[in-house]
C-alpha cells in the first residue's frame, strides 16, 4: 500500500509541477507577445512619421523653388515694363524650359487679360482666378489648385503682383502640372497596401496613386476623409 502510494505520488509530481509552471509560462508568453506587438506598432509609427516628414520636406523644397522662380521672373525689366515684345516672350519661355515641371509662365494686366504667354496659345482671360484676384490685392505670393484651361488637367498656379515704380501694374504667374508631385507621392509606400496622398489646405486632392481621382472637370475633395 505504501509502495503503491509512493509510486502514484512519484508519477503525479511532474504533472503537478508542470501544472504549476505552464500557467506561469503562458502568462509570461502573453505579455512578451503583447510587448513585442506594441514595439512593432511603435516602430511602424516612427517609420511612417519619418517617411512622411521626408516627403513633406521634398515638397516644401519643390514649392520654395517655384516661389523663387516666380519672384525672380516678376522683377525682370521686360516683365515690369508691361510692353509685350519678342524679348518679353523669350523670358517667359526660358523659365518654362528651365523648370521641366512648368507648363506655363504668363502675365496679366489689371483687368485679368494676358499680356504675354510662354506658349503659342491665344491670349486668355484669367480675371476670375483666385490667384489673380489675390495678387491684384497686393498679396506677395499666392497659389491655387485648379483644373487647367490649357492642359485640362489638375494644376497648381502661383502668382505675384507685377510692380513698376512701386505700383501694381499687373500679375505674373507660373503654372505646373501635378505629375511630378504624383510620381513623388506615389513612390512612398507602407507595407503591401499603405500609400501616401497629398491635399491642399482646402482638402482638394493634389497627388494620389490612383490616377482616376486626378481626372475630370473638378478636383476631388477629401476634406471629409478622416485622415485629412
């Protein structure tokens, strides 16, 4: 009887020990897994923030380059003279040639009509554009995202007043298509399904991997989209 009990106890002891150890290991494993998951999530958040910051800096540099080109153009003597001639048009054409993403450099009189253009298209009226109205009011640098009348595609136009002798005599503007931005934004991916998009201050879509969202007569507005 004693031997039988001893053998029974000897057999049960490892089970009792394991029964005590397994719950402890399970709890420890749970917390280790949860801790690892949190660490992975935090690392991905940091990675996302870093990629977004780098993209934002690239776009800011691109934007600043456009601003400097615009301000330099508006100060050219032939532009401030407001007298269209072959040299005037050449200056506008040269800046478009120098910045491959630009498709148009043009100037307007106080009424909003073109004085000169970098391309060969007929002179057009732009007095209804916000970037013209803001420049006429004296705002130094203005921008507006639009569907271009020239290319029929989404575009970003920037403007500044044309000054002569301290007086505003017109508006100088440059316009860029958004292909360069779309390509740059499209290259930024997160895992298998994550992507980046770019909107302006009104929530209008400027760049997105899905080209269909950048076509049509009006810009796609995403101001109600939660991430925006």
